[in-house]
C-alpha cells in the first residue's frame, strides 16, 4: 500500500543550503512531502537514506490510518442504515452509538444535505467538508455519506434545542459557499427527538424540508417546523 519514490534535491534561496525532498506516496496517491534542509556539504548518504525511509514510514502510517477510517465508515454506515430502517431496538441503538463515539443521551435532530444542481462536485468532497466541521462541534455529531445525500445526526444542547442543528447546518452552508461558490446546497432539518430510534422520523422530516428548500432554490437550511408557513405560501 505504501511506496518509496526517488529523492529530489533542490537549491535554496539561501546560499549553500539545499532541500532534500522525498514524496510520500500511499495507495498510488501523493499524500505529502518529507523535506530535509541543510548545507549541501553536510548531507551524507545516511541523510538521503533516512529521508527516503522516513517518507516510506509516513506513507505506511497514512495507509494504515486510511484503512482504519474506511472501516469506521463502514461501521458508521451500518449503524445509520439500521437506524433509518427501524431494525434496532432502543438499547441496541444506544450500544451502536457508543461504539461510534456518539453520545446517545439528550435530544437529537437529523440534518440532510444535497447538492442543489444536477451537475455538482462529488459527495465525497461534500462529506470531507461536513466531517471537518462536525469535528469542531463539541456537543456531538455523527456524519454519514450515502449515494446522493449527506446525513448528519446532531446532539442538541439542552438550552438551545433545534438552534444547535441550525448553527451547524448554517456553518456547513457558509463553508460550502466558500469552497464551492457555483454549487449551492439544499439543506433540511428535522424536529428534535428524545431517543436515537426517533431519528428515523427526524430524518424523514429533514427530507421533506430539503424538498421544499429545493423548490424555493434557497441555500439556507430549512427547518421542518417551518413547513406550514411555506405550504401556505405555495398555495
């Protein structure tokens, strides 16, 4: 899974210094570069060998981390699919959530995201963006990418309620606007629920809210509790 590539030696702007670079290649993809900077006469064969071996070690660790990440995604996906299919008991849902490092206590809400246009970036890129922001979400969030949507389960702060989900959905929209200015999102938020198994209903509501957001061509997150107002407007 990890590969070693040839070293590259480049002169530096500072006199007599050179940069020795060894690309880090894991699973056929460039993951980074390991560099040593030193006076040219100071670089020995040992340094070149150390740089090459260190880059190979980094590539191996990255490949291992990637494999672990993919395994965690499969487990997380199984949990989300089972939860949405209604095949988990409340106790089973709690146990699965704990294995996925998602706190099962308190209230929760589902957030669903889709690209609003037919032509759009991959959902893998959107998943990466959402994962990065969810990691900053101290109260707890579980992200799962599906074929044509991203699902996020948010654990709500007791005093803020659904505003917790609104905040993280708004943060995702803002970051997506920066990274994908020509590719708007449609975002729906379901009602808060008191149990993990209740997230199945919250997800369905989030899907309905997302559908209305699409009709409005509105990139702002739309909460299911607001749909009655929009239904009147449509009429």
